[in-house]
C-alpha cells in the first residue's frame, strides 16, 4: 500500500473539521507546535496536566497522545493516569516513545503501556527498535538515513509488536506496519528535521485522525500523508526552518480543506539550500 484511498482520506479530513478534542501531553519545546497543528486541521487541543481533572476532561475527548519526553517526578504518574482513564473510556491512544533507547525509566514505562490495549506507536527508527529490545540510537537528523522498512529487519520482537499495535517509524523512510498491512513512504521535506517538535506534532495528528477513524492503520496513514504533503508544499516555499513552520501550518489547513491536492506533490524549489 503506497498511498491512501482518496475518498477515505477526504472523508477523514472532512470529519476533522467537526473539531474532535485531543488530549495531548507534549514536551515543553513542542507544545505550541502541537496545539497549532491540531487547530490547523480542525481538531481541538487540550493539554491538561492535572491528574485530578483527567476523568472530567476525557468526557469531552476523542483521543489522547502519550508523550514520554522530558519527564519529571510527576510526569510518569500523570501518563499512567491519562492512559488508565483513556482505557476506561475506550479512547484511542497514540504513544510517542521519545528517547526510550537512552532512558531505562522511559523504556520501562513504554513497555508497561504497550502491555495494555492496542496503541498507535509513532517514533523514529531508533525508538521503535529500542521498544523491541534492539540497539541503535536515533540519528540527530533522522531524515538523512535510508534504512530498510521495519518488516525487512527480521526481528521477532518487532513482529510481535506489530501484531498487537500499529507501528509508525518516521525518518528518511517512513515505515507503517501492523500484522499484514504495510506502507513504505519517502514523502516529506528535509526541513522537517530542522524544526523541534515535528515528530510530536505528527503524533498529535495521528491522534486527531484516530479520533475520526476506527481503523488505526488507516488513521495513521492519513495523518502521515497529510503531514508530509504539507511539508513538501511548505518546503518548496520556505527560506529556511524559521519560515517553514508557519508555511507548514498553512499547508495543513489548506490540504485538510482540499485533500485532493495532497496527492499531487508540488514541483521542487529551484535553487537554494533546501530544494527537495
């Protein structure tokens, strides 16, 4: 499977404009981008970090994002509380296992969450390998790598994870995998790797699509397709990372309203250091 079914993608984009509420727990450095990405596609972000109000907040929510980055003494318990509440209410959840390969406490919590109901797991290649007991830290610039898809690595632990969860490893090559369904993608723009929070924003977009689509694989595919198509559109016009972000947000909003345009990659920018 190399691209979404156009009608299904357009349907989800239209559903997003109904404003599904997504509870996100991003890292400090990415909170603004995560909120704005959700708003750009029509979703409504909430970022409550008070454990005592989670049950009340979740009465209005349609999906949650569990991000493991920049933990402090109380963040792990907050993540457990959000996960427990989402499980009780049957809310779909996305796990973003930030830097689990470098932090035994984060890895332990991620494995604890993975033992529960099915999740969409969105991380880079190194993070997903760490979840499967593999070595290999992430590259500082994950989009410069050209690895094989996850399913070609022949690792039984990865295969077991893909039986129970939807795995989305992003980078130079995007691998989306669960059971017998697979997507290998190379869309996007190099400037995605020059901006803090692009991965967190994608995880939130996956949650937004998951809020309107019961098919977790298809929801992840649609979010990935939208985010990378928007990056191509923005990257062809940006002068660098600073102008890329607002252009990417504009492109998310435009493509959500005009989903057919996401299937036609723009012409690459001629000249300049960031032509794709």
